């Protein structure tokens, strides 16, 4: 797994990235989610360039949270398909990986 490339792909919403599926296709892709989660954790451990990676991680994390907010907004037509029943656990996993990235950098 190339953590830096996976983060870049999500940052640019490249086809097959988790953010691409979630934002463009309104689909929760578990495999792409797992890759993103693991890439954030790996970036924290591998010492990937901090400033660019931090920017990508915060952007991707923010976009994912917005998609979930839009999904649950009664007045918004955006709906995520294939959303897991334990979506809140998935968001917690992602949050923990983001926290891990930033706390290992302090």
C-alpha cells in the first residue's frame, strides 16, 4: 500500500478512491474506506511529508463528514447507498486514524 498515493487519490477524488465513491457516486465502498483508513495510519508511522499530508487528511476527513451530514439532512437529496449499519463505528475508526496521525506528529 502506498499511503501517500491513496491520500492523493482521495484528495483529488480520483476514480476508485473512497471519497470518489462517497461524493460522486453516493456509495460507501468498504474496500476503499479500509485503504484510506490504513493509509492515514501508515502516513503517521512512515513519516510522509507532514504539511501536504496533513492538508490532504483534513480535506478528505472534512469532505467525508459533510457527505454524512448531507445524507442525514431531510432537506437534501444526496443519499449514500450501501451505507453500513455501523456507519458510526466507521466514522469513529476514521476519526481515530486522523487523531493518531496528528498526535504522533506532536
